[in-house]
C-alpha cells in the first residue's frame, strides 16, 4: 500500500525500492514527502489547530510553504510538473541550496503554527473565563 502526496503522486513512485540508498535522515525532507510536520493542515487533523489554513488564508500543507505561501516567498522552490517530480525530488535530496530553502520555509511554517496554536490556547482560555463569569454571576442571582 502506497502513501499519497497532496497531488496524488504515490510515494512509491518517488522512492520505488526501500534500500539504504533511499534512506532519508533529513527531517525536513521527510516533512516534505509525508506532509507530516509543522503545517496547519496536519495539526488540524488532530484538533491541535481550529483550521487547516495558514496565516495567509490558504491551506497550509507542505507544498504550500515551499511553493506558494507569500510568507515564505524568499525561500520558494520552483514547483516541478508531475512528469518531472521524481527527478526533481532526486535532485532535491542532493542539492544543499534547495534543502536550505526548504528548511527555512518550514522554520517559518513552524513559527506560524506556534502563533496559531498560542492563539487557540488564548481563545480557549478566554472562553473558559467567560464561562466561569457566567456561572458565578448566575449563582449570585439565586
């Protein structure tokens, strides 16, 4: 059973055989391949964020930060066509400059998720305080 990337490209197409030759130890490349990382769409799946949207208003997935997010523009990579995606990824695995851009884009993504998560925590706290105020003011009325 193959994992699918956002565009429907199957992981086994990019990495056809699991050998040490294809072992990926760079966590940022793993984020890119799996879409599991500091991304609003991923954190939203586990109710860690209230929305899958980035701070810019678009769906915040792995590809978004590397190719499209206006908040990471200076670190964007050129998005490959589906037919060139396999060779593009193979090049990415050995291209230090491209990996550096990927890392910087995901560090920004991580910061965005931290701020969004903090915003959710603050919001939940405010709702809780309002609830307590309602409970205590209604008890005084009895």
